C-alpha cells in the first residue's frame, strides 16, 4: 500500500477538528497541521520533521516529503502558498501534498 493511501486512511480516521476557541483561521490551520504531524509520528516509522522554516516539506516519511496545505472552505479569498517552480524542478525527492479542507463555522473537516 502506498504512503499516500496509508496517510489518507490514517488521517481520515484519526484527525479531528481542534479546539478553536478564541483563535483565528491561521491558528486553526496550525493546530490541524501540528495534529497531522503528531499522528504521523505515532503511526509511521522513519519520520523526520522539517529542518527549517523554509523547508519544502513539513515532515518526511521514508524519504518522501510531505507538505500540508490547509484551507478554510468558509473563506472566499484563498492565499496560495506553493513551492516555486524553480525549487520544484530541482527537487529529487518525492513530494506529497496533504490537503486539509475544514469549515471553521461548522467546526468540521
């Protein structure tokens, strides 16, 4: 089974909407991404957290980079935050995107 399928199944089963009292959209996204990293560290072997803030990945699993992308479906404007094409062309490691779509009004994923 591929890492992508294992991740999808594991996160679908275990990731929950975080306590969001008194926090804004970016805070919710940060909590969700942190929860993903915690679950991944618990459920997978050979996991490494990104080495710096500018790293392409948020976490890596078995040498594959994983980048979380979160989005509140309630918001009309979405600020993209993607890797530059130049950096992507030079990348020699598999890159997996984990898209986390949530609704801050309904408090659900």
